């Protein structure tokens, strides 16, 4: 049988391209409203990152070490989570497997949401809501202390294209991607979906007088 070097090289090239595409597609996250991210998270904090290191956190089924990035953080405020302050945040070592890259100079403050771990630690991925604190609107900052928690029993329904509608009274229709073609649009930046006295949910701005703040209802 003739030894076909070109054929082998082509096969290897295809395998490498397939593997690269697999890694690129390995982390895929659906857009979420900041309120959804708050309600889904175990922990939500405002913090500065002051250090970074790569650590072993056990072995996989083949005995190979599992690497994670450990960020040392200085917690400024906890909006949701355990009574103990968060001092370390863990994430995967690559963005292809949903690892998060944070500025470790200690000058930038972040809003960080994620899953709780023991002993003042948490784990984050690219699918968690992580934003520079200065990029948040005043309404989003207010939502972290009150409004978002009030709406955790509500359901925010994403509307990527028409037609779309709510199917239950406890739902709010999120139209930023359809109307403004972006995730961080008017509803994400300036509204919370909160429950009213009758059990239904509606968008609420939380700054002007209540009757003017609702897009489709009165004050809850």
C-alpha cells in the first residue's frame, strides 16, 4: 500500500480544524437580563481582583490534573450569598471552556455573579453576569439592592424576533434584542420585572413615580 503523505497531512489538518471549531463552540451562553442573572446566581458581589494564580483542583477520570484559575478578590459589597465574605473566585483556564478573564491590577471594580463554593469561594463562567461596576446604570445598581429580588418569582421571556408574546401573567417580554439589536438595551439597563399585588408581573423602572414607571401596569 503506497504511503500517501499528502493524504495524512490533509486528514491531520481537518482534525485540527474540527478540534478548534469544537473548542470555539464549547462555551455557548444564551443572553440573560441582569435580573435573571441575579436570581439564578448563588452569589452576587461587588469586588476588586487583586491577584491571580493557576491551581490544581483534583484529577479527571484519567488521572490528569484539573487546572483552574484562582482570582484573589477584595469584596466591597455582597448583594446575595452566604454570610461569609468571598475572598477567592475560580474559573476555567480558557474561554473555550467558559473561563473568565479579569483585570488583576486591583483598580477596576466588578459586579460578579456565580455559584457558591465552600470557605468564602465562588465559581464563575462566561455565562455568568460579570460587568465592570462603572458600566452599570443607576437603575441596575438599585435593582441589586431591592428590585431584582422582588422579581425573582417572575419570568423574563426573551423575544429574539417577531412574533413573540407572553404565555402567562407572571411573564415579562424582553424585546431589547429585537428592537435595539443588542443585549444591553433599554429594558436591561433601566427596568426590572416585578410582581404586582394581583400576582402578575410587569416592567418597572423604579425611579419616577410608580404609575409612570410601568410599561404596561400600575404600581405593584
